[in-house]
């Protein structure tokens, strides 16, 4: 499996209809970050070919690296200007709840919740909370038998660097990459799917808590609107594993949120695919999503209800 180490930015629009029609030709892989090694001449040729709807076999190999990509919680929250907002630990899922999750579905869903909370914590550089939530993430990973994904010395390194916020952020990124790499390499896509859905719901929940009242000019409101595309990509990916009972049940949990997203207004914009000088793949265009205040409040209420369903381990 190709090692990948660049990321898709949270504010991209994912794909146009022509690309989506290639679903049967593309493979699903799990890593949430991407590196495609191409020179700038090839980059220009690929971008033009994609726009024109002409895809070569070689380009298909590259496209399979980006299909079904959805941002990690860290990427989804990275646009937030933490200097303008205050950290609020009341929005976090309490660590003591972790002991209540006894079955694999609730453990995986809430592992996704805690991973998103950890991203929020490291965004605001809260070192002590970061260590506590790292321990919870490790504990749930151990219950799911995926704790071997972590470097055995990771927790000790975190504890030794509590006064270095940059190191904590680096270790958090390393831990999340280790989990996704491990799940991909050990054919645990079903577990990855459930974790990702939990992380997606919590990331939206945190964004709603950060944004406050509706304002159409608020960057966070626009990013929440953009999650319509992310949700569709996540659901499309998850459907490949819907034969699994746990996956099917967590997809069902998303349906109320999906219904609200489907009410949002979509404007199509030409899709372009480019690579920056450092090799990062940047997809822009596609669709612009907007929401009204009524839709904002409805989606917020629905997201909070789904999050409660997950964290209180209720049957849907």
C-alpha cells in the first residue's frame, strides 16, 4: 500500500458528477492523507483531462488515491481561528463515559468522538487535557484490539512534553495517522467506517458549539454547509461495508442529518484538480452549499440528537 502523507484541505469541494460515475472503476483505500508524486507537467495534463472527462489508466491509479476521501477531525477543525474563540471543556465527552461502552459498535463510534475531542483539545493547545484524552483513545483502541497501532512509547513521550504544545499537536497527528494506517493494512475497514462516522458527528457538534448564533457571513457556518459533500462521501464509502450489522446501524443513525443536508441549496461550480509545489492535492470547485438560518438550527438540533444517541449508547 502506498504510503501517503499530505492532506486534503477541509474547505475543498469534492467531485463533479462525471468523476462520481467512475465509482465502479476506483478502489477504496483508507488513509485520510494523500501524496501523489508527479511533476508539474503531468499535473497540468491531469487537471485538463479531468475537466474534459478524459481519464487515462494511469490517472485512474492516481484517482483511486483520492476517491472517498473525507477529512479527519483535525482537518475539519483546522480552519478555526482559535485566537478569536475560547476553549470550552464542557462540550467535550467526559472521559468517565468511556467505561460505559461495552460492545464493539459503541466503542468504535465513541472512539471517533474522543478522537474529534482530542483534535479540538490540541487545536487550543491544552496539554494536560490532551494527555487525558490520549489515554482514553488508547483505552478504547485496546478494547477494539487496535492499540498495537500506537508506538508503545507514545503516551510517555506526550507526558514528557506537556509543556510543548507543538509537540503535543505533532504526537496527536502521529497517533491518528498510525490508527488509519493500521486499519488499512489489517483489513479493518468496517471498524474504520464506524470510527469515522463518530468523528464526523462530533466534529459537526463541536463546530456548532463554536459558531454560536447563525450568521451567513460566518466562516464556520459556511464550513458546516460544506459538510453536505463530506457526508455524502462518507456514506458512499460506508455503503461498501453495509453488509456488516454495525456499519448498517451507524449509517442509519446519519439519515436524519442527511435529510437536513439535502434541503440545502447547491450551486454547481467547475471542478479543478491541482497540486501545490509540496505535492498536496487541491480540489476546488464542484458545488457551493448554502443554508438558511432555519436549516442551520434544524441541522444543529439534529446533530445534537444524533450525538446524544451515540454517546449515551442508545438504540436508534
